[in-house]
């Protein structure tokens, strides 16, 4: 991946931050290891965000032990859709979005049917640590956020989120992440999502990258990706700034979604944000620090 960063930023190769530079020059200096869990554990993170007044998706249930799964079908029967997440997962692994057209019948966004037994097994695998490097975990069930219709049209399957990179309470870069058919409806870039650079001053998209190549049109939706103005951009920056000011971690990536019902909401914040945001914006982080 770093090779692609360098190739796409030939006009300013010295400005590109690599993994070692990020880990030892930024993260180790600005983020104390004792504070990592605040970002790594989604339940702790949501508690923190709630205390400082940052909106997040409503939590329906948290499962910490296998015996609790005896009631899971009954617990979830009244929700037409919901998201299942490992509290300590990363890079989008272990996240399952399900729709429930009638009680006890579950379908993923791609249309795959999940039986009740499969639902319980998936949650059990989270608790056993399948997505947290073998460490016992908790399964978080929360409301499915629905992207704003103005952005939804850009993304395959409709899901998209926004990453704002902040260092010592200073905005560095931002990008919009869009799902594709190849990414199975997820916006994570390493799974085949699209990274779209966003101008911090205006909220207007400037560049787009899919894997190692620049694009202007979404391969599935055929939507134009450059020159799109993100709605409620000032509110997005306001929430990101509030987290940066209150959080003990001083080099973070804040992930948000513009919910169709409640506007900008924070999904999570990351203590070790990835480097793809440089490629999406066609500029290296070092020039901006």
C-alpha cells in the first residue's frame, strides 16, 4: 500500500508518512498506550462520547456471555434492522448488518439469509474472540444508521462514512469512504471501498481512489465523485473538534455518518488511523503537520 502512496504522490514524496513514521513519530508520541482502550473498545468509546454530548447510534443490547444468547431472538424481535459489532474488533471485521422483515427472519444487506441458529453462532463467535485476536469479547447490538439520501446515491448499497484525521486538535485531512459491490456493501478501503478526498474548508470532494488507481466515477452507481459538497460539513467538524479536545488521545481518526434521521453522528474514533487518507487526498500528512 505504501508503494501506491509514493507512486501517486510523486510531486511531494517526502511528505508521505509511512507505517514506521506513523507508529513511532506520531502515535507513540501523541497517544499513550494506557488510553488506547478508550478508542479500541466500542462500548467504552460510546460511554465516553455520550458523556461529552456526541451523538452515537442507540445501543439495543450488549452480550458478554453465552448463556445470555438464550434470549437473543426475543430481545431483537421488535427491531426491523440492527447492526452487530464486536466491542474490540478492528478494520470493519466482525460487523454484520441485518434486516428483520418479520420476527426471527434475518437477511444481510447482500440478501443472504441467516437462520436463528446462525445468528446465535455469529454472536457467540464474537464473544469467543474470533474478531479480537482470541481475547474474550462483547457483542454490541445497535441501531442501524441510514446514510443521508444525498450521499446514499453515491455508494453501492448506500453505506458511506467520513473520516476526519486530527493531530493535537488540528484538522489534518478528511475523506469520504464509499462502499462498492466488490466490498460487499462495506466502506472499508482494504475491503475494496472507495476513498474520496474532502477539502477541509469547504467539504467538497476533490479526488477519489479505488485500490491503487484514481477514479472519477463510481464503478457501480456511475455517480460523479468529484465536486460533491458534503451536507452539514460544519457540524461534522464541530463534533470532530469536540472529541479531539476532550479525548486524551491526540492523534486520532474520527469516523462519522450523516444519518438520514438525526444528521451527523459518530461511529467511532481510532487511535491508529490508517494512511490511505493520504492517497485519497493526493497529499502527504507531513506537509500538514
